[in-house]
């Protein structure tokens, strides 16, 4: 029973305490309403809307304080008399925000009696006070030497309201300029010299207003190169057919510096102005063009282009009039390895042991065409050194070469076999005798069998020649003494 009474007293005491706590809330009301704005800059004013209502009449002191972190400022105090049940609107002045006010803040009100007895209290919502302002500007700008760069920026408070006035300091390439801010806008022109260095360069902008608000930003100005010249550097301006043209292609800027990673269009034109090749070169790069062995002679043009910058260069493919000569199986093979038509007499000199022959042939070959001469029909069999014309080359000697540099124009030890019938050999030998007396005597002397055949033929021809004459005379004589019709008009008289 005693325990129950004790518990009842404790409950009554707790209820009384709770009742004392909630009486001001339940029966008194102080409201502090702020504008719908979360962030304030220095120089701005805070205008609270404050009203109070109580359940009974009071005479006291009403106070309002600004509290920011560890900073507290009681900026408004006034005597206040209120009537029970009526809401009283207080004419609380605006408060200007300056340093050292900063960070998260709120307003707190106190209503006390003249004896400092608390009647009621209330707090506003939190808001932020800052001295930072924003500079709205592109992070990167681009320009070329000699150009003027217009720098513009919007200067705004955190609440997105413009900064009405102020000043900015702009630093670029170690040069500082002071620029005014008007109606939240900053404008400044940067002039670039014609030989301005290429690259990305920072621009530092510091802006502030008269209230101590401050903002800065760093942006970059990308100075682009101006392409001014293309270089076509040829290893050689005379290209022998079959060789390769090599040229270094490079683009230079206004300061004479090579522009890397530049894409240069390169075209190659024939002497007839016909486009024969086109390639994109990533400069600096190398153009390589393999000419054909039959590449037409003349002046070829190289045209390199990058936007409006062009460079034309030329190289020459000379006229090559040349044939190659090789021997195979009694044949002398001739091929036009030049780049023009070969129409001329070809003279081959064959030198053997104690004998020498000359062969002349008229040939007409277009580039890369070929023909053959059967040597066994031209000279007796044997082993010869063949001396080629001056504009002919030994094909075996240049087989693995990439140019037409003249090699010794002599084919050494060429073996010529004649597998024709004996009669044809003799006839050919005879014609050789009549056509090349200087070489025949030694040849006949060195070949007894052939000499016998030739002498026999000569005798037969001679006999036939003279026999033909005797027969002819006999025929003429027979015709001369034919008396079959002699005295055909004479008649004998028949006498008795």
C-alpha cells in the first residue's frame, strides 16, 4: 500500500513538470519567418517576419539575436506589452550581413518579464552566410596568334543574383589588368602577338565587390598554331625508272616549328597532269612511290595540301633508251628495259678463237617487249665472247639490281651449237664466206670437213655452169644446119 502511494506521487510530479514545460508552447506562440532564401552574401539584408501571441496579458522585453556557429549578436531589443489572445506583429528591422558573420546561422527570440523571467522563446530556420561569389565563364578558350580574344564572365552571388558592381583583376602571361564589373558582367580583350607561343596558357581572374565578397577562377587559353608552310623534301629530284621516290612531308607553323600529327594530303601527277597517286600523310611523314621500269619520262608534280596551305614540287624521270641482252640455247634474247620505244639497229660482235663476226639487226620494241636472234643461223658453232651495243646491258649482271647503271657489256664464253643438217651448214658457211671474207679463211682452214664440202660444191657449180654452155652451143649449131627443108622450091624435070 505504501509503495503504491509513492508511485502515485512520482507520477503526479512528472506530470506537473511536463505541464510546466508545455505551457508556453501550448498557450504562447512566437513565430519567426524568413524569406525563402538559403544563402546570403555579405552586404545583403535579412528581413525576418516576427509575431507573438499569448494566452494572457504580459509586459516584458522582447529580444532577437543572430547566432552563427560560435558567434552571437543580439541586434534587436524592445519593450513589449501584449493582450491575451491577440497576435501581435513586431516591426523587427532588417539586419545587414557582414564579417565576421559566416557559416550556418539562425535567429533566436526571447520574451522575458522585466524581472528576467522567461515568458517564451523561438528560433528561425537555418540559413548560410558566405563571402564567396561565382564567376561563370568557359573553362577553355581557343585563339590564334594575332587574334583578339574577348573574355566575358557573369559574376553572381550564391543566390544566383548578379553582383551589381565590383572590380576584377585579370592575369595573363605575367601581365595584370584591372577590369570593372557592371551589372554582374565582366568584359576584357586579350590581344595575341603574331609570334605568340603555341600551347595552353592559364588566365587568372579575381573578382570582388565593395562588401568584401570574393571569387576567383582559372581558365585556359589554347593558342593554336597557324600553318604557314609545307615542305616537300625529296631525296632526289631525278628518279631512275624502277627506283622509288622518297620525300619527307612536313607542315610548319608561323614560328617555323613542325606541326606534329597534322594530316597532309599529297597528290602525285604524271607529265600529262593525270592523277596517278594520292595519300594522306600524318606529318611529319614520308611519302614513298615506287616507279615502274617502264615509267614514262618527263616531269612529275607533287602537290601537298593542308587547308589553304599548298606546296608544289617536282621530280624528273629521265628518258632511258636501253635494252638488255642475254643468251640461252643458241638464242640471243633482247628486251627493251627502257621507258621509251627502242627502234634502232643492234650490232653484236662475236669474237672467238682466230675469228670475229658482226651481226646487225633492225629491231623495234616498245618498253618491256622482247625479241630473239637465233645465233646458230648467224655464225658457225663455237664459243664466243659477245660484245653488246653501248646502250645494252648484260641481263645476268643486273638481275638483282634496282637501277640501270651500266655493267660491262660483254657476254663471256657463250657456246653456240649448230644441230642443223650438213647441207644447211654448208650453204650457210658458203654465204658466210661470201659475206665475211676476213673471217672465213681462218674458219675454213680450221675445219677440213667443211672445206672439202665447200670445194666440192664449187666444182659442181663450175661444171654445171660450163656444161650448160656447151649444151647451149650444140643446140644452136643443130638449129643452124637443119636441112630438112633445103631445096623445097626446086623441082626436077622428068625426061624420057
